């Protein structure tokens, strides 16, 4: 942890000089001579994955690479195609074919019996279509029309007059599922819905998403500006008191600063809430391991007890702190973000595959409580690496590569480039399937080099195309082509064109919601639900 004096200075350091420019990216980043080769390597991985999907799974949502068939986990709308759109623009491959398919999807019905996740449908489908519309020079208005159709359907999440949207909608009946939600589901809509409002001329889309976030910001919280994971859309009241940068909360925090940057709004509430949540995290959650001195952000559970845990999903925060710190001209936040990135990358560097696990735990000077007792082998692993694995699988998630990309673009340091190159090797060596139609798949154990069929998870989610391969490719691409100072990435790595940056973001004042924090207990939705994985309940 850091002292109260540092805590009180972190937000105040923001916006210290209007003469500074809130730029994220280092102006001149020379690429090593092998960058073109690495770009081609990533493109080859993408095309191998795409060809397997097209042959075995199209027009369904996702490929099951081991059984060599398909699954429809996102309402049967062809998630892999739509989620790949913005990456296809960059790779200059198959884009027109994908747009043609997308323009004919019937978003007025679900092609499965499932309800639609407002969050997932927003970040994958709306984000994919609206980003592709922008990146292709607005040449495909059918993408906006399709996004508008889906947006109207998803708007049923507010049908009860609630400010916070319900998380699931029955597309066929345009009715919401009345149940509790989490702040990530409710607070990760502003980038996409504000863009939808811009291109349709219907500002209701922006207002619905933005008002939800304003409500979350102004709710009293367990620690300043950091809401608990759970939220009840029926009442707008918190559920539980669990605080985490991991799943269920993650992208709510991510979008606070990204929305401020994308819109350049003069209302400081979004940037100030983000800076105050970071400030609270430094004071309450920041820890270093007793082995290796790695930097982590712990969780705070319902009882107010620190849990010494981390996750792949939470590792986005390193890049988010680098971005936000740069926008606020705040080197303290940037430096901590870079240290958090080192801790997350260490989970990759420490395994037999060179790929990090789904979740892990650690020990700091205030203890090792994680909710379970580490085994003898866990302790031995910790004593060597400064963390121990609590969930072994790698589900083709992007967050560590995402933060590594931000670190490279912010500093230009070669080590971040080399780390991305090492991931290409790990992907080709450990994720390539031993199947008749070559593909890539998640693995059950990142610390095992087993290459038999049973080592793989039989599911290739669409974010493999949208996020993992995009962040890898961009690490080796001309930094000025898709500069972090010209684009804002949504949480699915779909890019939106940003206006010229302001001199700084936020007022430099802490945002504290009025009134005491009160909560109730209740069930919460599964976090990052995937049918092929063991159910991951909320923290």
C-alpha cells in the first residue's frame, strides 16, 4: 500500500498544467526490422482460424475447433464475422464479404432460444458494426442500419422505466429478464450507444447508456467512486459490497476515462470518477508480493476483507491506467500502470507455455487470504514466481496483450515488442490444434505442454478475432496508422475515431457520491459466462 499523503495527491496531480498535451502515445516509435515478418505471422494465424471457421462453422457464431463443428452462443447472428469486422479492415482481407453477410443478418429475432446479453451484444455486434463503418470511411451505411435495428431491440432493457438496464433481453418478445446485474454489464455501453446516436440522429441511445453510468457514479460506494460489483436495475441500488477490477466490474471502470476521451465532454464527472476510483485503489487495493516485489490490485470482499487475488480479465487495468494517467498528465498513475503490467506479464513468463492463467493469487506483507488455502505445490510455485495459479486454463483472452500493447505505444520500450513476439511462438506451439482442419483453441492448463486433444477447450470465441489477434498485430504495425491518440478502443478492441485531444481530462478534484453506503445481498449473474467452461459465479 501507499501512504495517505500519496493517496491525497494522486487526483490532485491530474490536470496540473493546461500547457501539457494529453497524449498517450510516444511520438516516434521505431519498429525493429522483423516487424513485417511478425505482422505476417499474426495474419497467418488469423487466416488459419478464419478458414477453419468458414469451412466448419459459418454462418454460426463460433467454431468448436476440436469437434470441428459450431456453436451458437450469441443468438446465432454470426458473432465471429461481425466481431472480426474491424480487424479485417486492418488486415485488408475478406472485409467486403463480411460486410455483405452482416448487412443481411436478421437482428429482429434470436436464432436460438437464448435471451440476448445487452452487454455482449453491444460490445461485439454494435461495436463491430459501428467501428467498421467508421474505419471504412462510412462507405457501408447498411452497418448503421443494422446497428440501429439491434439497438432498438436491446433498448427493451429499459422497458420498465429503470435507469439501470437489465442485463438480458428476450429479442423475440422485446422484454427484459427481471434480475440483478453487475456494473460492467450496466456501465459498458456509452461508447457504442453514443456512436449509434451520432449516426442515427436518435440521441435517446446516448441518453440511456449515459444516464445509467451517471447513476452508478452517484451511488454511494464501499470506497470512494468505486461501486460494488452488483447492481439491482429495478431499484438502482447496489447488491453486495464486493470491489474488484476483475470481471463484473472491469469495463465499467474502463469506460469512465474512455468515454471522457471519445466525447471530449466538458462534464468532468466521468474522468473525475475514474481518477477517484484509481485513487481509492491505490490507497486500499494496491499490494506488492513478498516474492519478486510484483505489483497487484487485490479485491475487497463483501466483509471488507482484502482478497489477495488477480485475474486475466483484471489485467486490462494496466493499460487503462497507462491511458488514463497520460490523459491526466499524471505520471504517478502511469508508473503504477506500468508496474501492474509487469505483474500481469509475469504470469505469462512463469508458465511452461508462456501464456498466463485465468486467475491467480499472491502473498503480500499483510497476508495471503484469497478465500481458499494454498496447497504445498502452490506455495512452492509462489516462492519461485511471486504468484500461484488458482484457475489453470487460458481461454484466448486478450487483456495481458492489450496492456502490453498500451505499454509499448506509451514507452516505445523494446521489451514489450519482444513479449508480443514470444506470444506468437506460444500460440503456434501450444494453441494450434491436432485436427484435420487446422485451427487454434484455448487450453486447459497453461503450465502443461500436453498437445493431445484433451488438452484443448473446444471453443473459439469471437474475441480471438476481435481482440487477441488485433492487439498482437498492432504491436508490430506502424504506430501512426492506428494511433492511440487518434482512436479509442472499446472493450472488445473495436476502434472509434476520436477528436483531437484536450490539454487534460478531469478537474483534479475527487468525486465522492453523497450519503452513506448501504447495500443488500442477492444473486448476481455469472461473470464472463462461457458454456464450455466451469461456471464462474460472481466474486
